[in-house]
C-alpha cells in the first residue's frame, strides 16, 4: 500500500519511486496495479449516489439534500490512436472526468470514460447519474451554466432581474464552490492527477477512480485538507452547448422547477 500511495502522490515516475523505496521499477508497477485493482473492487462501498447520508443540505442549509455536478480534466500523454479526440479546448490531451459530490465534500459518483474534447453537457446527457435523476430522487443537483437546465439539474439564472433570482444565484454560487474545492483537494492529495498522468490509456480510468475512492476515505477519517494552502480547482469553462429543440419540453420544465426553488429559497430566507 505504501508503494501505491507514494506513486499516486508523485507525478508518476515509477523508477524514481523504486530507487527511493529500495525496490525495482517492475515491483512498483506490479504493486500499483494490484493495489489499485483492490481499491477499485471497493468503489461501491465508498462512492455512492444518492449519498447514504441524505441530511447534507449545503452551506446555506437550504432544507433538502444537495449534490453538485461538474467536470475536471486530467492531463495524459497523447494516445497514438485517435489522439486528437483527447485534445481539450486548451490544446492538451486529457480525460474529461465528470463527478458529483455532496456538501460534505464527498464524491458520490465519478465518470472517467470520456476524452478531453467532449463537452461537459454531452457527458452528462449520457451519464448513469442523469438516468438516476430522471427516475426521480429527493436530491437537488446543481451544475454550472455550461449545462442545460433540466427538472433534475438546476443551473443559475442568466441575467437575474429580480431579488428572488438574485438570491438564488447568490446561494448557487456559494454551493458551487464545494465541487471546485473537491477537485482541488483530490488533485493535491494525489498529484498524479494534477500533472501529466504517465499511465497507459487502458489503466488511467482505474488510477483516477482509485484516487477518488481514497479521497473519500480520507475525508471520512477526518484527514486534514490543508485549508491554508487550498486553491480552488480552475473552473471548467466550457461554453454552453447549442440548444437541441427536441429537449425544449425538458428545458421549460426545468425553468419551472428552478423558479419554484428560487421562490422557496427567497421566501424562507435561506
């Protein structure tokens, strides 16, 4: 386990870790693969949606369970096959990772199968979490304005023009910080995600998921987050996706739910 944790806390140089710990590079490679697989087998115990504790109502204590959704990019070496599909809007090869978290800064889902060129909203529309939300839960899910408004996914009001909408957007901005902080924390804990992840493409997904599982374990055990050094994850500023008019009914219903939620927040002074 020590070898694996040391590897995840390093930008991915197995030879240097082997020299530091007095083992061969091949031993580091085999150990990391074995331990990561064991962690993956426990994923369902540590990453759960909806969260097992449904009392997490966010910083504003808005009275009902709250979840956040967003994406973050993990830089990789450009794959030889279909490499251009992994180039993100900043010109870097990445995996675009979608995750949800709750107010405890615990990840409740992670999706790692998409290359960096794919828009956040496309990942969302094809995600298992969206299917769960469509079947209805008592959870409020919040995403930034790169996502389209849906009855099960709240986004901020564009150009709010009254106090109700302005209050909603203020609360929304405060809550959105949670997932940005989560991404920052997991990348500081495991810098292999912060720098170039020098791992074979077929192994990268397991590495990412293992880091998210270990983040949750650390949070649940009360491990320090080094708040004094904390930097928020850089916001993933994908432009809004072009509207699909086949989804117009979903959009209208989402706007109605958002307006009702905004009035609830305003009237109850959350």
